[in-house]
């Protein structure tokens, strides 16, 4: 099984278009070592031919172009139609389906970029589907251009993704109910995914949004060979101190990296072979490669993902 980090940044990317924080300034003027990142998404495959997208970021088009395996004609995914006689190239894609962890704009706006295709296979919880239909209206808009086939994601259920790959979603508690359009569903408003290679039995967890590592969430992380976890902010009050927001990371549904109860302490104690931060906000000082925060993360055995990072599990 392979996981490709298409975008390692949080909403807005790095640098963010309207932000002048120290990290964004460093990327623009080169005054300190820092690498740009697009908005959060990964692709997963059992054979590096058929790929499954996890979240569809606003940067999806650029992310596909940056990864040849996702371009048309590079590989032929299982079940794709053969080219017509006399045509060496046609519109196709190795992308077989999109899985959503939530209904955030940063994770769903890219769905509209898939409208030119013959259809979209969408895996999402009832809570996310409800928001996308009645809240944002994304699905109604997308369905005017192409067919959308919705597959209900039920936390705890194992689902086959073609040959050689399964996923199991798990619920992640959140305070984001109002932001996700209210609605009647509480379970599955935010989920993580455990992907399992059926041949080897090895697994990876993708968790780009987590507010608290509850015992149930910790159990999912502790049982995986590779984990990719939310690294949005370094401290809980980071956005407030920079004068960029009035809410803490926790209030926005995220867990800070630093501190005795931070995500770094959790990740450092896991037995996973690789522990990787994704969904990193532009304000997080660990994005500055000469910073003490960057060094602290590396010293604890945790990686800070770049766009294009590919992990074999």
C-alpha cells in the first residue's frame, strides 16, 4: 500500500494568500528556510495504479499535475474503459473515488473540480452528506454537471476499496457542529480512516483533524504501522497571539502540537514505524526549518510532511 501526501498544509495553504505571519513572510522573501505547501489531501493505492483520494482540496488540480500517477494516460485504473479505436489518448483518470473526513470547505471544494468527469464516487458519513446537500449545497451543484454516487461511511464498518485495500472509518469528537451546518447527525461529523493492505495486513491511519486523542482514538493510532496526524498549530492560543483569530485551536476543532497534553507527546509514545504531521497551518512555527520547534519535532522521531511525500506501508 502507498500513501501520497498531495497537500500537507491546512486551510489556505502555505503561504496563505492574505497572511503576513512570520512563516508566510519567510516563504515569500526567502529570509528563512521554509517550503510551500498546498491544502490538505492524500491519495492511497494498493498497486500504484488505482488511486483513492482522501479529501478534495481547493488545490486539487495542481496536486494532480504534480503527481504523474494521477494524470490521465499515465496508468490505467482497474475497470476503466479502453480507449476508442484510433484514439491514443482520451479523458480518463486513475482516481477511482473520493473519501471525506468531514465537510470542511478546505476538504470538499475540490469536488467541484471533478465536474468534467463521467461521475464521482463519493464516500462520506451521513453527517457530511447532510451538510454537503443542505448546508453548503456542493452536491446539488456538482450533480448538475456529473453523476455523484454516494457511499455511506459508517464508523466501525470495514469497506473494500477494489482489490487489496480496505478502509475503516472511526469517529473523532468535535465541537464543529454549528460550522458544519447543524443538522441531525452527531456521529461521523469528523472521522479518521484506517487503511489496511489485505495482503500484508499492515495499516495506516489518516487523521487530519483531531480535537482530542480520546482512548478510542488512541487505540486506532496505537494499532497502525504508519500514522498521519493533524499538526495544525503549535500552541492552542497561537492564532490569538498573532492577532489572526479570536478562537483557540481547540475551539476550531484541533489539538495543539506542544505541551504535556499536546499531540507531539502522544505521537512520540506510539509504536508506529513512521509518525507524520499533516494539515499544518501557516502560523505553525515548526514549518520554519531553522526553528527550535522544527528541531523539537525531529528529535521526538516525528516527521513534518511536505507535498509529494510518498510512504510505502
